[in-house]
């Protein structure tokens, strides 16, 4: 990982890749195309965090985004009425109309390693702590069957136990998750960090993606605690909690796969 200094004009020019204007329009040149967000200009971003070309960050950044006007669909293909929560919808087909929030995170991780042909790195724990390794190689059918199996035996609790704590909030990076585990009758929830940036003062901003329960469609979360339409959340490295709209996560719930 390295930090590169960029002028404002260059930052905006490369924003579609590095996320200062997060959602990529499918067709360029019409009125529905995504424009640079006001927060990117007003925050005067001069530094963006860059990662290796084959990193998980680049994979998340490369996922195609639907036009900003696209709404989250429910399992029937109808408007789910969740426009309050979404900044944009990610065009990432799910395996099931009832994929849970944890399922989506595991799906993304598995898909990344599958595309990298690092099949031996695809493995997840079940709720009892047993590790289940993927053994299907380059077969897409085998991967989908494996994931459907994992969805039935894993959840936010197993993810929480499998992952390690990120010791410092300032070390937040794409691919990390904010997660509180399901316990008893209490449902858990998880969001995945998708992009991270710094401004000239060194303040850290980040974005998250999530699937609701059921996931319906993967989407970038809108920050409803600030004015304007933005997906950027400002990180307080000394805070005890991180608030993402209706969800509040403790600092020890920022986790990373081992």
C-alpha cells in the first residue's frame, strides 16, 4: 500500500477508478450519468490510498455500478423501497433472492479469489467453527454449489469468530467488515468497507457496501447524517463506535479475514 499525492483535477479525473465519485454509469454521456460528488470537491481530497492492481480493493472498485437512479429490487424484482439507504446499486448477481448480509460478504470474497484462480484461499467456517474448504477448482457450477452450502451453515456469528480484530481504526482498508454477530434471537448485521481515502489534513473517509436481509441487491450505503448525496463516512480513529445510518458498531467490530 502506498499514498500518492494528487491535484484536485487529477483526483476527479481518476475518481471513477478510485472512488471519489463512486458509482460508474453504464452508459456515458446522458443525463443519468454519475457526476463527481460535492463532498469530493469540498473535502479537497489530495491523497487517495492506492493498492496493488490485483488487490481486493481493485476488485471491489471494478464491480459495475448501475445508474444512480436505479433502485434496490426485492426478491420479486420490484422496488424494495430502500432508496433512503442506497447511494447506488452494484450490478453483482446474487445466487439466491434471500442471500443474507453475511452471505454477500462471503460471496464477494470467494468471487475475488475465484477470479484470481487462488482456489485454495476460498474457505469459510460454519457456526460450530469448522473450516470448510472449496475444492471445485475452476468450475463455476462447483463454486455456486459450495457457496449455497456455506449460506446454510455460516452467518454473522461464524464470520465474527473467524475474523481478526483490526487493532487500529486508522488502519481501515477495503475488504474489512463492520460486523455485530447474531446471538440468540438477535439478528446480526455486516457491511463491507469498499473504498478509503484521505484528505490533505490526513482525515480518513470510507465507503461501505451491504446487502440487506434478505440482500435483494448489493449496494453502496448513503451517508444520511450529512447534507448532500454522498457515500463517504468520516472516520474518527479515537471513537469507540462507528455509526452507519441505523447501525452502530463498536470499534472492536471492525474485522479482517485472517
